[in-house]
C-alpha cells in the first residue's frame, strides 16, 4: 500500500467519527473549512479532503451543499441525516 492510499483511508474514517460526534451534539451543518482541517490532520490535501467528503454523500452523510458566495464550489453542508452505521466508500478493501 502506498503512503497516499493509507492517508486517504485514514481520512475516510476521520469524517465518519467527526460527523457522528457533530450529529450527536445536534449540529445540522458542517463547514468546508472543518472538513479541510480534518483532512490536514490526516495528512490529506485540503482540496482532496473536500472532494472525498463530497463523494461520500449518501454513504457517510445526507444533506444539501451550500454554495460558496465567494467563488465556485461549496462552503458548507446542511446535514439532514448522518447514518448511525455509515460505511466507507472503500469498505471492501
């Protein structure tokens, strides 16, 4: 396994834990900057972290993107549900 792949796998697990914690605390929104910070702590580039998080919609979380007012892309997600048993997109590995 490459170091990059291992970091990506670690990052995939990190948002699952973070989302579960936020959801338990009653959060209904997660900022892109928060996702990027979780990525940094996992050794993943912020843009890659945002992409992985966005791609996990339906697996790790359900909700709607809040578009950025300052440019293309999204600035946050309005969470509608965080499944109690979220699955990793790479869970078969």
